[in-house]
C-alpha cells in the first residue's frame, strides 16, 4: 500500500509532500520522512523510555522544527499541562498541522529557528532540535553561538534532544559545554544530552 499524496509544494528549493498512509498524515521529502512515519516512531521510543513527564510538574518545552506537530502530540498525550513552544519556518505546513487535533497548551511561531534562538528570553526544561532540510542539517547548528544560546536557555538538569540525521553531525560543537551524560545514542539518530547541575 503506497501513501496517498494529499498535497505537494516547493519551499526553499525542496519539494515536500503531504501524504496519507494508514490513517496518518506524513510529511516527506525526496530522501527523508520529516513528520510522523519512521521519525515519529524514533521520537516516541525515546520519549516513552528515557524521559519522565511528571503529572505534577508543568514543564516548558521548546521544539525547533515543529513540522506537523507529531512530537508535540506524543508529549501532550503524557501530560496535557505541559507548555510547548514550536518553531517552524515552513508556512505551507500551517493548514496541515492540526489535521488530527490542536494541542491545548501549544504555540507555534512561523519563523526561522536560528533567528528565534538568537532572541530567546524564556527558559526551558527540554529543548528538541529537529532541524533539517531534506537530509541536510543547517550549517548554523554547527556553530558555537547556537549551542551557547541553547545551553544557557535550558534550566539546570534540563534536557536537549538532538536529531542528528543518521550521524551527519559534528560533535566538536558541544565541546566545552557541561553535560551529566555526554552523549546517549538512541535509535541511531537521536542524541539525548542532559545539562549538568553546576551549583
């Protein structure tokens, strides 16, 4: 059974397809699944087995690369009170983001995530970095100033989840930042980094 294409468009020279497959709405490019599909499975495995979402704590979470909101739905199904801020620059996704349902406590900004990070004023318990164009990670993610801003944005003992796209990454960018667990590789392409409490 092949996915049924519902919509297609070109954004920044990359062709995207919205497709229906087994009652799921997928976002795909030529070489990668961008939302739901196999990527959803990888994130669900990590979020179900490695991260605690206490019912009595209102976490503040930032998702850079919101896509269709599949990661948001995994999290809010665990705790409806979690506040999620999403950042997504692909404005063509807006009509499809809430094809299932709109999470109650989420806000999505349609802008470039790198620029958003430069202007961050809030702090977060978890930052999810899921930024790529087809199979390419933006060069800005491999810059010190990006990670410096992210590191200083997360709360003490905060977590960073980084989708590194099948090991297309440069670990030198996180050298100099202090993490309790240097790197955990989950499902081959997701890194879980925990900020060390320095107090």
